[in-house]
C-alpha cells in the first residue's frame, strides 16, 4: 500500500480559506469571548491561529460547551453515531 504523506492540514486548501473581507489580524472580540456551559456553538476555524485548532473534518459542525480548560473550551459534538469531546480555543468558535 502507498502511504499518504502529509500532516494535520493536508487537503484543506479550500476548507480553511478565509474570505477576502476577513483576511488580516485576528478579531480580539472572538479571541477573548466568554462562553457559558451548555451554550451552542459552531466550529469555524480561523486558519491564521493554529493553537487550539480542531481536526479539519469537524469544520462547520455544531456543538455544545461542556467545560472550560485554561483558555480553551471542551465542546461535545456528534460525529456519526458517536459523541466526541474536542478541546478548542474560542477563536475557532462562533455562538449560535
């Protein structure tokens, strides 16, 4: 078998691309946003900030805030028939 070469962001050229209006610096309001436990959020990666980014297959999925760990949040999402916990920085989360 041929082994696939690549890393975490392999094959995400279009998925993680920002629109022309959103390019540039990070929005500080999203960086410092506070989320409450039980709040619904949307996973939307900011490709300019790599820390606390989730695996790209979960891009665009909704989730629920379960816990806070340091600066990041534990988000529970449904992936197929299973529930998974992801630890994500608030830059990559948007309130629903």
